[in-house]
């Protein structure tokens, strides 16, 4: 397939294929229609023949070429699959576009230190599990690591110790670098409230900005209502990419949490049901 795509990537060969799609043609006719010299035309046809896109028919002194439809049909199927995959994941492209727009907007006003201090965000989700179960996904390091990072990131260290003065750490990496945040817990009331600070550090270890988080978990008939408030302080000019990504980033990780809680709770219920079943 790569060889076919490469052969069709030349404008002259593509034109030859368009002409041959209408009907078989001789080398001389193709040279005349394309404006190429006959040796050039022959060389292009040989390239197309090597990948089975055309077949040559020697007819006495003439050599007539015809298109083979099967390789084109296979390429068309691959292209359709590519289009379908792109459309299925179009929302991820939209996320990047919104992030880029947010960076542009924040760059226009980030002309001084503390430019975003006081900016506040709020997030809410209804999760299909008891709040004790959701609480564990915040304070158990292994469960926390299963959701607390945007897609394409790998968590290398995370902790949220549920006690006053407890350590809060989030470190993750991707192919381009390593990112670390550190802070501490101020309030931990199991299983309903966590209040903590978390400062994003730059490459030198200095604070880029600090986030003050207030998490509440409220029991509902169908599970748990999660509310997360976030207020920004200590903002530096270099924090623009981080601040611009807060809304999108937290939206993604809370979606991750919803998926993780749903999957884990479904597995737990199945195991419990299995234990209660008669042997």
C-alpha cells in the first residue's frame, strides 16, 4: 500500500492514471496528452506497472497500457478507514483547537506576574458509584494513577494523603518532557470533602502557579455527585500554557475518573454477585 501511495504521489503519474481511467492508451498518446517526452512517459508507466496499477499489452509495434482497478479499490478502502477513524476521533482535534485558542487569549493578557490570580473554575460530575468508592479513587495512589493525567501522559508519581498536612504530588511525562506539581492537604473529611493546594513547578523547580482545590462528594440516589472548585494564585507570566489548559485538562481527567469508577465499580459488583451465588 505504501508503494502504491508513493507511485501516485507524483503529479505526472496521477495525470497518466486519470487518462488511463477513461480508456487504455498507447505510450505515444499518453506522451502527447501529458506534454511529456516519450521516454519520460515510459519511465512513469514502468513505475506504475511495478506496483500493479497498470498492465501493458504489447500490440505489434505499439504498447498499450490499461489501469488495474483492484489496487485502487484497496487504496480507497484504506483511505475510507482513515477518514472514518479521523471522524470518530474528531473531538480530540477539537480539544487541541480549543486549547490553542485559550493559549492565544491568555497570552494577550499575561503581561505581568499574578495576571491570573483569583481566576476560578468549577467542575461537576455524577458518578455511578457510592462516594466511599469514589473517595478511594482520590486517595489510593494506584487508583489515583489510573485517571489523574490527560490522555497520552504517563504518571510517574502521585499521592494525595487524606489528612491535614498530607502530601499531594502529581508527576507525569510524555515524549517531550516531565511535569511535576506539589502541595499539601488542608482538610480531609472522609468520604465527603478534600481541600488541598497543588503548585505546578517549572523546569527549574520554581512555582509556575498554585491551585487551591475544594472537592466535595455528595451521595445521590444513583451514586455520587462530585463538585470540584479551583482557584488560582501565584501566577507567573510563563504559566500561560498551564492556565490555558486547566478547563480542558480537568474536563478530560474527570472524564477519565468517571470511566475508571464505572469500570471498577462494575467489576466489584460482579465479583460480589459471584461470591453470593450458590456453588
